[in-house]
């Protein structure tokens, strides 16, 4: 079966750095997406990785290792507004998106 | 990024009535749109893939006759929850894929919160 694993919840301090991991087992791979979802709102697109390596976009970076079936989202200089759920999704060989359950990130002052 | 709108944002209805939710891509043409539902503190669950000009593809366990999907134009897809019941109360979110982007990223509408009394 297809599976996406990410931690259920993480806590971090304002101004710090946090890394949210995602591991996947899917039938084929055609890209990995990270989305941010604030409570009561729809997801918003953060990043896309299809090749191994690090993609940096401001305070957020996303890393991919296809051989390990592993990705992480790195958030730097955390702000209170970063408190949200972070969803990892993998596009499989049929170009279907397989969604993780999301990681709830709690930022403390 | 691409903009997707959804209407209404919130609806309360009586059990047995039907509710229509609209999803529009505002600045691009979307041949494919997706409908999700999400229960509190749960992950997104794909309900169906809406293809312009053809029948929608439903995920296993989703009733076609209960959740009617129409994708009549390249910028509009509608989801109609027929004869709604309290267990249909949920957060319904649509997304659209911008074919102009190589990544095929899905962009989400703001969602519709449905409460069936």
C-alpha cells in the first residue's frame, strides 16, 4: 500500500528553527509537495521537490532524497504565524496525490 | 500562485435538502479540478477528480449519486451534496491544477464549511 508518515505534532520556540520530516512509500514518484494549513482554512502551497537536494524559498526550505523516500521542511526564524499544520504529499506513478496526515506545529513565545 | 475561489464559504441547511458548492479558477483554465473533504483534525480525503467535459472520477467509497459533480467549463466545477444528512457535515475544499505549470501543483480554494442540521 501507499503510505506517507510525518509526526503528528511538534512544538518549537519563536525565533528558532524546526525541521518537519516526511517519509513515504508510494507506487512510483513524480514529485513531493509541502502545504501549510492554518486551522479552519484551506491548504496553501509551500514547495515542490522532484529532484534530490534542497530547495530554498525565504525562511522555508524543503529537502528531498528519493533513494531514502525522505523529505523534510525546514522553517527558520520561526514566527507565531507559522503555527499551523504542515502537509506532505507525494505524487505517484499515476499522478495521484497521496497525502500525509499533517504535522501540527505549535510555536511558543 | 494561481487563484481559486469557492462559494459559499459557509452553509447551514436542513437534513434532506441539497447544497451546491462552486469552485472557480480565476486566472487560469483548469481542465482538472479536485474535490476534498476534511473532518476536524483529520487529513484531506480526496472525493473525486473533476474533468472538464467528461464525467468525474470518484474515489472508492464515495457515492456518485450523492455527490454530484459537474465541470461544465474550464473555470468552473460544482459539487452538489444531494439529500444532505448530518453526517455530511464537513469542510469541503476544491483545488485546481494549473496546466501552465510544469509542476502540476494543485491550488486550493478557501473551502466551504457545511453544517447539516
